[in-house]
């Protein structure tokens, strides 16, 4: 009987103990996330950074408000307010980067990184963003050279010249090679066509530093003089011709083939072994299609026979024409006396003024001066043809081409 009572008591106690434990479990609250209002400053910033990474501006803003409430120093409050402004702008990437740096999970941006961001902003046409990144880059820059470079970029941003900013940074970062003479001249030409003398001068000044040969340097200096005179149309035209001529330069094997054709076809007999002209005029620098037409059709009054495809194929003729077009007067044995050059310059000025009578007067004077000076037959023949060209309907274009060749423009 006693054993039964003991067993009953034990069962009752076990039951009570089980019920008590169950009640305790139900009474113990499940751990939950810390309420936003109880978050610490750093924790709130971390929360904001994670929300910004996820693209959740609303959650980032809420977490930053909590951080602002938890901030103790004026510096921390100012920092959070800046973050809130970035959220308002929608610049969540900036929020992530700034918080990451603040919390020590990301290193401060390098000069190269800031310049890269400024370049991206400039490409996107965002001057304000480019200026912001460059201002920070100026603080990071160590050397005087880097500081001067960033200041120049900031000046370009102020001018609205974002393309220049992109190019300069790309070159600095090594993602773009230094501009060639042709590229700088092309930019100067565009600026001249747009009537922007300052921009044209800027590009030409850089082109002068890039130019290698004395001839190229002299050419760029002449262009700079024309810019100073305000003759931007002349600048644009001269550069356009220069670039066309450069584009027509041939590989050495094609040059050799063209020279062979010049000899085989007997061109040297009338136009000179050194392209200086003889019985025929100087033909270097002439438009490719003009040379092809002249060869196929011949000259009037039998001065030059026509060459058909049995004599020279289309491919060989085009090669020869391109070669002759690529040559300048400096490539020939032509010598132009000073008196002749003076009249040619005046004829050029008259041409630009639309003064046909003035052009004729000075061409006639140039021809006479050449004859009196005993100039080469090729030059005399060329000048004589130019006088005859005045009778043609498109005389202006023909005369200008020849004047450009003879004056080395």
C-alpha cells in the first residue's frame, strides 16, 4: 500500500514538474531584432548601408534617421545628414561607399579611382557629379603636377568642355594613347569651322608640341598665325587638305610600284623625272580623279595622248594617281623665284576676295616673272595653263588647287 502511495506521489510530482516547465517555456519570449529606435549609431549605419546596397532608399533613409538620433558629435550628425542628402538624390552607391569607408570596411578612394568616376560622370554629361569627384580628387592629389592637372580638369568642367575632361583623364589613366598630330589637327579644324578661335588655338598649340618634322611645325605655326588673324575659314581649309593628303600616303611597296608605272608609261618625259614638269605642267598634289580623267581622256590639241585600259589598268592608274596626289611641291625639283611667289600670293588674295581681274593680273605677272627669271619649263607651263583655266566655267576651283600646290598650302 505504501509503495502504491509513493508511486502515485511520484507521478503527481512528475506531472506538476512537466506542466511547470511547459509554462516556463511559454512565458519565455523569443529573441527578436533590436527595435530601430534602440539601435546604436554604427549598427544603424550598417543597416542603412545594407539597404542602400539592396537599392531600398526608403529603408536606408529610415536607418539613417535612426543613426542621426543616435549620433553624438556634430561631425557624425553632419556626416549622416550628407548621407540623407545622397539618398534624396538617389545616389545610393555613394551612400554605400561613404558608410563603408567610415566603418573601416573600405579604404579611402585613390586619385585614380576618383578620376575614373569623374570621367564616367563627364561621359554621362553630368557636370555637377564630375565637379564633385574632381574636388575630392584635388584633396587626394599629392604632387603639384597632379594638383595642377585636376585644377585644369575643374576649369574644363566650368567651361562645359566635358569631352576634353574625358579625353584628358583617359590619357592620364592610360586607357587612351596620346593624341596624334592628325587627331589634334582634326579637332582644330572642327573648332575653326564652328568659329571657336580659342579652341582652335588650344588644339593647335598642343599639335605644335606633337609635331615631329620641321615641315609639320612650320605648317602648324602658319595655322596659328591664321587663327590670330581671325582667318578661321583658311585654317579649316588648309587642315582639311593636309589631312586628305596624309590619308593618301601609300605603303612603301605601293610607292615603288607607282614610281615604276610613272617611268614605264613615260610620264617623266613631259612631267619631269623629279616631278618638276617639263613640256607638261607640274601634276603633284592634283586630285586623284582629275589625274585619272586626264590620263584616260588625254589633253586637248594632242598635247597628251589618252591611255586606255590596255595600256594601264584601272587599278594601276588609281595607284599612280594616288601617289602623285600624295606628293607636294617640296617632293619635286621645282624652284619658285621670289618674284613669282609674290605674285602668286597676291593672286591668292584676289581669289579669296572674288576678284577675277586681280587673279588674272597677278597670274600674268607671275608667268612673266618666271620667264624672265629663267624658271623651269614645268613651272612656266603650269602658270600658262592656269591663265588659260581662267576661261573655264569652274575656274575658281582649278586656280585654287594649283595655287595651293605652288604655295605649299
